C-alpha cells in the first residue's frame, strides 16, 4: 500500500497544549483582577485623557486580538473533539484507505451508455472528488493514498472538452505506484493524440496496464510504437494491454488492421509476450512464434484473423500458456487457405491445464469446430453464445445447406448455452441444436419474447424416464 506516513499527535503536543491552557486561564484571571482594580482606583486628572486613549485602543482591538482568537481556538477544539468522537474517524488510515477504494469503484449501470469506459472513468473520478470534499481528514487520507490516483484518464467529457489536468494530477499524486492508463484516441482530436504520445514517451516504464480506444488505426499504431520504444532499453513492468479499434466496417477484411508489419514484429513481441492480460478488439497481430508463458487472460473480439493458418498459429501460441485461466473469442472470422499455402505441422489439440472458462460468441460453424477441436477436454467451463452465424460457414459455400446436420458440437462438452435473437427466433433451429449439446446445464435466451413457439423446442420431448431424455439437456431450476 503506497501512501505518505501521517504525523500523529504526540504526548509532547498534548503536554504543550495543556500547559498553555493553564497559562491562559491564569492570565485571564489576572487580567480580570487588574481590570477590576483599575475600576475602583482614582485617576489623576492630569493623566485622564491619556488613560482614556489607552482604554479606547484596547477596547477597539480587544475583539480582534483576544476574543476572535479565543473563539477560533474554541472552534478548533470542537472540531478536534467531534472528529475523534465520530466512530469512522477512529478507523486507522490503512482501513479508511481500503474503504475509499471500494467507494471510489462503486458503479451501477442503469442505462446502456453507462457500460462505456468513458462513463465508468467519469463515475470513478466523481466518486473520488466527492470523498475528498467531505472533510479535511478524508481529504488528507485521500490525497496521501497513492493507489487512489493510479488511474491516468485521457478521455473526452460529455461536452467534448478534454481535460489534461486530470491525468497530470494522477501522475503527481500516484508517486511511485504502478499506473493504469485509459486513453481515448479520437482521429479528429490531435491534441489528445499528442498528449497520449507524450505521456507514453515519458512515463511508460511506470505503467502496469495500458488501455487504448480509437476510432481509426493510425493513432493506435503511433501509440503502440511509443510504447514499444519506451520499454526497449528499460525493464518492462507492463502486465496488461487492451487495444480497441472500433470502426463501422469492422467485418470488412483489410490488412490495414495490423498493428505492426511482420518485419517489425520482433520488437512488438518483446512487449506482449510477458503480459498477463491481453485484450484485442478490431485489430490483428501475428501470433506465429509467440510464447505466452505469463498469460492468464486473453480476449479477441471483432477481428478478421486472416487465413486458417493464421488461426492455427494463434491457437498453437496458446500451447505455451500454462497459466491461462480465461479465453474469450468473439466475432472473429477468416478466409480459407490459399491453394498453394504450406500446411502447418502443429499437433492439436493443445492442453491448457489452468483454463477455467472458455467463452465463444458470434462465431461461424467452421470457426466453432476449429477452435473447440484444437483445445483438449479438461475441467474448464465452456460457454457458447450462438447467433445466426453458427448454422453457416464463412465465406458462404456454393450450394451450402444451412443447419446443424454437419456440426461437430456433439463431440465437445458444452456447459452453458446462450442463444441470440437472430438464432432463437427460428424455431426449427433450436431443437436440433439442443440435441447436439445434451450435457448443457444452463440455457440463456437473449432478447427473446417467451412465446409458445420459442419455448416449445426447449421442452424435452421425452419424459424423465424415457431413453430419449439422455440425448436432450435437462435443465434444473
């Protein structure tokens, strides 16, 4: 836990306060007696004017020099007493810091736009500054607790304004804590792109995670190049990298989605091979020859993967991931190999001994068969989120018959099945699908009205004691 050590009240501080309190009381008594004595004494007529002037000066300054300061002292004692009499102020700073961590990250998504990372960052910073404004004690603890400032945000506000001071404040108050960069690279906002580039060039060795979101590839390439250059001659402490390229034509196969050319891949590999968490969305990297010995979480989404050989390169690179616990593959597709392409000599299926969850979503039938068939059975949980793509191949074949008649899903253990609207709305597709996955224990229907036509295929056509029940899922409430 990184924070500045506070100075506590010492016995010497208490002793000094008590001594001064006694001196003040004695002085006040003596001063009162002096005033009373003067009141009952006679005054020399020749010195009367001088005495009146002195008394006027004292009466005029008494409020400012004495009464006001005593009032401030009393107010200070009241604040001190109330602060320490309150139960929450009796908590050690270490415990209060942990409570602040939970409070800052409290997040409730009530509307769809609340799921965006921009809104999430705004909520975190609003919570943080709300805590700092409660009282001076909370402000002291909040500012001194470096972990609360480890998030470095570079995003647009809802009004379109870009506030670089938020990132600068985090860099200053985080001190030596490992940093987490969240940056929005808008293709039309060169000021934000330049700021991100400057932050990466100066502070990259301090970043534990980097999360970049862009609406075009050039800003991502520039930022990644800065990141690669910054760790070239230093120890790389980066453990997590998330890169998201969100564009309207995300399913158009284009080579420009590559972050790096193959000739520059070695330096990029040096950056990503030590990672524990890697998330890629809407862009492509070359997986051939990569070794992910530290990887625990991998997510690929909205990606044109190239050819079948590229997908095989990716799957084989996972064979080095003995610590991989979470694998998510969402909305990827690829083309068949070129006729003269050299076949790969990989020995599938691969073993992933630490895998806990395999999540596959919005994949074509041939992609499902390839991925599921390349990973050896194990104790991991497999979740399929199927859409209308699962009954066809990509690209479409001449004379292709849509459906599950040639699907290999029966060969694999599927634990959870999620059915999207564009598949679940076709009643004829549901029953053959459920017959393919009799070991499914959980079923989710996404955006489907529960009408008789939808529910009918889900009901087991055989009774519990019927032999046919063995080839159909049995769901328990």
